[in-house]
């Protein structure tokens, strides 16, 4: 399998997706009301020390892995992000001394991807901060949650995971627009709240129509199958059973 690291920059030779509705910063953007039809399953492995302690952060309480931001960003492409907590990897060396996604091993299946969360990643020389790294067009990414959560404290670098997942889905850096999700970290406008992410102004973390077409072709995606809503008859049956149970409880009091 091809394992290309995200340090490369290039263009996206994919067909332009249909349904362009408007221009954002001079860039064609897709119709915002895009149905969710595909899903990316992300198996999350949290790195801890050798004793299973001092584990890497999962991000904000109630919003583990910055899932709200990832879902809003990738909704532009009709893609749902599903994070699955897949346990821990106890390794003090990797918790603070990993050198990128190549430091980690794991089974990468034909669908889905594996994300390792660490507390620090080695970077440089010269000295720098490596927030995350991912393979291109192949499952596998590592996130420096120590740096991500400390960025713009206490807000965090809320689009880093979504950015690295873009690489897994086949996207290369495109610095032609600072609002692009896939612009390099030194160029990209980083949102400080969910309300700054596209389609809300100032439309940070934009995905162009061409980028969407590229990502949508990824073999990592599976069909999105939302949980079915109960039918009308089922709802009536549930209501009747609930009423009967309530009546029985009342008779026993």
C-alpha cells in the first residue's frame, strides 16, 4: 500500500463536482444543504505511559476528538465522521517521543482509519510544533493532543483532526486560499469557535468542490446508515405500553 506523508504539496487532478451554488473567497463552493451519504469510521487509540496512566487528552469535555467541528466541516462533503474509542496503547516512549505517524503501528483495514492520540510529537530541528501528521489516501494519523488542546487556550486547535483526516481521504495541501481546511497549518485561518466554520461567516475550513470530489472517491468511506426512526405504528405501540406501565405503577402506590 502507498504511504505518503502529508509533507508534500500538490494539486488535485479530480473532476469538478456538480451543484456549485456560490463563491466563497473567489473559490467555487458546493451547495451547503448536502445530504449525508457517506461515513468515515475513525478508530481512536489513546496513548498512555507504560503503567497505563497519564494518557493523552481526548479534547473538550462533551466533545471528544473535536467531533462537532469535524462533523460540521465534513458535512460540506456529505460525509459523517464517526469516532470509535478503541482502547489504549501503553508506551511512555510514544506518549511524548513519537516522531509522526510512522512511529506507530496497527492494523489498517480497507475501510475506516486509525487515529493515535499522544501528548507530544518530536519536531525539528529547527524547533517547531507538530500538531499532527497523516498518511495521504490511506488510513492512519497521529495527533499531538498536548499542543492541540493548548492552542489558543482554552479553545484548542479545533480543526486539526478534520485537517489530518482530509489527508487520509486523499487531499494534499492547497495553500491558494487561507480559508481552506487543507491549507498548511502555517497558512490556514484557524477557527476559534464552531460558529466560524463554513457555511457560517467567515467560512473557515472551507472545502472546495474539487476537494470534495477528490475526498468523496476515497476507499476509506462507507455508506452512511443513520439509525432508523420508529414508524408511526411503533410509536403508538410504545406510547400504549408506556401508559399501561404507568397505570400499573400507579395502582401499586
